[in-house]
C-alpha cells in the first residue's frame, strides 16, 4: 500500500547543440529542495503492509546509445516533530483500574484486580517509563509472573475495487518483567521503571499521512497455574518527538 509523490529538477551538464564534453574528474552540482511542512515522518517495517520512505534519485543522461545512463539513489529519513505539549491527554498521569476475569484452559478461574499508574501518559524515544501496579489476587492460584509491554498498533487504510478497507498489525516492546508469587486473596504493589529506554518509534498518529495511523498502548499480562492468564490492554499512551 503506497501513495507516491515526487518533485524533481533538471540540469544540463553540457550544451546539446555543440560537441562540448564533460572532462574527466570530480564535478559538484549543488541543489536544494524545499520540503513541505506537512510531510509525515519516515516509517518502514520489515514485511509491513505499508511504509513512508524518502529517497533522492539522480540520473546522468549520456548522449550516445552505447554509453548507458548513470543513476544513483540515496535514501534518507524525515523526522516530523510532534510536541507532547500539543496533546493535552499525554501530559496527565495514567490511572487505570479494572477487575479482570482470569481464565485457565478456557475456564473462568476468578479475577484479578489491576490498578496501573504511570506518572504521565506521553513519552519520547530514549525515555524510561516509571510504573506502579497494584494487584489483588481473587483467583484460586498463585500469581506467578507479570509482564508490562508497550504495544504499537498500525492501521493501514486503502481502497480496493471501490471499497474502503482498513488492516492493522501490531508489535510489542517489553517494558518490565517481574516474578510475583502473589498468593490467593493477597494484594501487593509493584513499582519500578522500564528495563530499557523507549525505542526510536514514529510519533502517535503519524501526522501528515492519510493512509497510516499509529497508536500505542501499555499492556499488563499476568500468568498463573499451568496456562492461566490475565490481560489488561486498554491503556492508551502517546509517543512524541519532544516534550
């Protein structure tokens, strides 16, 4: 899925009306192009359904048929700034509370009360995410492990045979992994910061692009028993390029 747009400039290296030849050696021809302010940031995912990529393509035409044209392509990235100050919801703390059903082998095994708090809802690449999770175990098993991840959901919108269609794909980045050992009817608070920094991610929404939309969510996954699990995946956060 792609929409191609381009701009170009032409320059004669020699006068076609005479036999002037470009001497051997190094020759420099400076040029510049004005990029519009609404250009979306670069985005490309391996085996992804869509991308936003930029490149500069140069062709040198030769006069004679036995001398093939010379072509060179240089790829480059565009980073459109997105300040979190322009997204009011990203500046407020995230405070999410929910009693989640616990399932094991397709059976209901009680519930787990999850209270997730973040000091804010917006982040920039290179930043660490501080978290505070309070759990109350209402199941009949010991809660064993907890994983907190940042999930990126990319939605691609296009048209096929006159119909609008949207497809999506997601990718997960680990924030923290904790061993719990939380007994039945016990409750405990787990706090800390992410094991790594927020990776270099494109900004929320991918402003300027009409066919790709990007959203981010914090997910809490809890394991118990042989195959029991509890998932909380409704906490939206924002990724910007600057605070």
